[in-house]
C-alpha cells in the first residue's frame, strides 16, 4: 500500500515554538516526498491505469455477452 511509505512531518515539542501549518507548506512537503520516492508516483499513476483498462474490458465484455450470446 503506497500510503504506508509516506513520511510523517516533524512535530515540535510543546516547549519549542509551534510551527504554523498551512496548505502551501503541506503541499511543499508532499511534493518533496514524491520527488524522493518514485514508488509512490508509480502507485498513483500505474495502478489506476491498469485497473481502468481492466474495468473497461470487463464492462464491454458484459455488454457483448448480453447482446450476442
């Protein structure tokens, strides 16, 4: 599962200055993680393409057998 390979961002202690969390910072951290780990990109791109092809073939096969058999 690709989500198990995500790295958690560092969390500061209560005594230290709290880091402001923003959408921009979140996407920057995610982008850096994606740049360093190519397996995540493979999971994001490769598997949906394969399963989409499989689903299309399955549904067209169902339609074909319904009409011609």
